[in-house]
C-alpha cells in the first residue's frame, strides 16, 4: 500500500507539471504557426508588390497606346478637344479595366476624366518627366484617391509636344484584386498549419511514450540520482543491450572486472572487450544466474544476472557483481577450523571410548594391558603433534595440518607429513598460505575418496632455492594430461556436485604473488600438485 501511495504521488506531481512532450508540442506549434504566418505575410507582401508592378506595366502600356493614337493627336489640335477625347478615354477605360484615362494639355488642363465635372480643371500629380519627353510611372494621390499611374507625352507629326496622357489604377482596386486571391492563399496555409500541427502532435506523443510523461525537472532529478547511485554503489553493474553490446558499466564494475577507467567499452560488443573468461562467458550467454561465483583475476566475485523487460519487451541483460574475495578466504579458514573442531570432537569421543576400555581393564585386574594401550595411543598422537609443531612454526598452518590429519583419519586416509617438511618463517600472508595448503589437501582427500586401500596423501611445505614450495601428492586415480590446463579454472571439478572453486582459489593466490604451479604423476600413482611462490612477496 505504501508503494502504491508513493507511485500515485509521483503520477500526481507529473500531472501538475508540464511534461517534456507537452512543452515540445507547445513550442513546435508556436514556432510552426509563426513560421507559417510569417510565410503567409511574406507571400501577401510579394503578391501586393507584384500586383503593383503589374499595374504599373499595365497603365504604362495603355497610356502609350492612347498617346500613339492618331485620333488623340488630331483631337488635341482642335478647338474643343474634350468633345472627342472624353468618349474615347471612357471607352478605353472600360475596355482596359483601368480607373481613369486622362488626356490633358501641357499646362495640365484636363480634356477627359471619369467625372465629367472635372474636365477643364488642372491635373493633380507629377508630370515633369513627361514634359521632358520621358514616360514614367508613379504613385500619387489625386481626385480619385491614391493610384498607380503612368504619364506619357503626346507628339504631333512635327515632334512637337501637344499634350499628355495619364492612365491610372487606384490602390483600392489593386487591393481588392489582391483580396480576391487571399482564399487561395488561405487554402494553402490552412493545410500547412494542420499538417505541421499533426506532425508535432505525433512527435510529442512518441516522445511522451519514450519519456513516460515525465517533466524536465523530473528527468533532471532522475538523471542526477541515477548518476549518483551508479558512482556510489558498492556493487558492480553491467548492462547489455539485446544485441550483446555494453550499454553501461559503473565505476565498481570496471574495478572488479579489471577494466581501465578510461577504456572505451560503451556500445562495444562483449566479445571485443578484454574481460575475465568467466565473466565474458556469463555475459555472452545471456542466461540467468543467481549468486554464481566467478573468478576475475585475483578476485572471487558473486554474480547475479537477469534479463530485463519493460511492458513485455526485452530490453537487455543486467549483471551485478559483489566482491567475495575476503569472504571466501574467511570461509576457507572457517572450513579449516570447522574440520579441526569436528576432528577434535571425534578424537574426544574416541578418547572417551579408549578411557572406558582402560578403566575396564584396570577393574579386571589387567593393569599391564591397560598401561600398554594408553601409552601406545598417547605416543602416536604426541608423535604426530610433535612432528607437525616442530616442523611448522606457523600456528595456523600447524593447526590446519593437525585438523586435516584427524579429518583424513576419519575417512580412512593416511595423511603423511613429509620428514623434511620445514617452515620457520612464511613469506606468504597467513590467509593465502592456508588457502593454498588447505585447498590442495582437500582436493587430494577428495581424489582418494572411494579408491581401494591403502589411501595415502603426502604433504610437504618448506623452502627451496629461496622459494616457498608446497607439494601435495595423493594415491588417487590421477589427473589426465589433457585436463591439467583446466584444473585451476573456476568451475572445473572432479565431483558431480562440486563448484570448482578450491583449485581456482589456489590459482588466484599464485597469480597474485607471481608464482607457478605444476601437476604431474606422483610416486603413488596419483597426482602431484606443486606450487612455487617467491621467497619475498608483498604483504597485503
């Protein structure tokens, strides 16, 4: 219920805020509308300019035609030019669709006009260039209002200026014609706006799905939390895409996998990255894994891998890694202590049985036999203890060997400490020394389990040529030469229920300290494992 309440609060906050998709839609709609309106305004302005240019060309052509008419020339030389020119000008005006056709004398006196009362009045507007013999167009305000007009000189046969012709179209008429074209323009602008709005809506809808309706503040906060968590979490994290490419590796993941901090691994295929073999195999397989131990260099990692899905679609694979190196070392030491404890319990039980036997012999009056039985068992136990403690001054290793001896005795295995075994000062950290010796002995005890008697395991720990040497031999079936290379690989085991970590941990210690391993046939017909480590190693 608490989780559902938190989810509802997040949704409510998202509703109160504009999502990225909503803001993008509003911004796109505004920009597109402004662009379309600006384009429409530009189109109107260009159409108006073109209309005025066309009007100027039209009135100039009409004026030149009228000025070149012989009837106009002849009428200008008569006593009453208006009688001939007014009907001619009006018929021309109606035929050409212009607003006025005015024929005037050089002194501006009109001989024609759309309004008959204006005939005889002076022409309003510029005529200077025409008087100088140059036809021109201009925009002036006259008796009919603002108009685009052309003024052209009229010459007689002797090339004398006898009059002027002005033809014009009012700007109101030009604008009315332009307004008649606006429905066509709106017919283009409206679909463009609708298409742009639809495209923006579809894009915002897609973006809303991809961002899950989150707003900018939520996205920013999510990224900040995401980045902070990835860099601060103490677990390694590797995320792969569906095509087995690396989508994300956090700092801890790089450290645990031995990747350089600046190594370009994002968007790289798993096969192209230098990963530990066990980690590369797990990532490449894509299978689910739960608390699976893997060896990565000198570390033992616990891996969990799952396929991630969202709304039924597979997004990729997530691998998390936890460093269990120290825990594994402590577990190994704990196993040794547990084995020693169990051996001591067994010895206590056995000693109690022998004590009862000795007491019974004494009660039966057979004191001599009781003394011989007691002193023989005591001598054997003391002999083993004296040999181990005298040869090994490292208390933890001595305790480990005594515990393994008792454990071997319970299994019916003869654990022999070599006579020349001697270790006064171990150059190896105690934990690493116990890991090497304990796992090699355990491996040997497992190797001879189930084999015919006599079952024997020989152990040597000492120094030779400034090297620490650990040799463990068994009388088991031996290790085939083709399997020697796999012996120290994680996952390899001769047991059907084994996890193959013991020898992998030994190999890890050897690699960390720059040592070497060797596997060959022992004198008893089994395997002989030899580990050599430098006489001086870095203490850690």
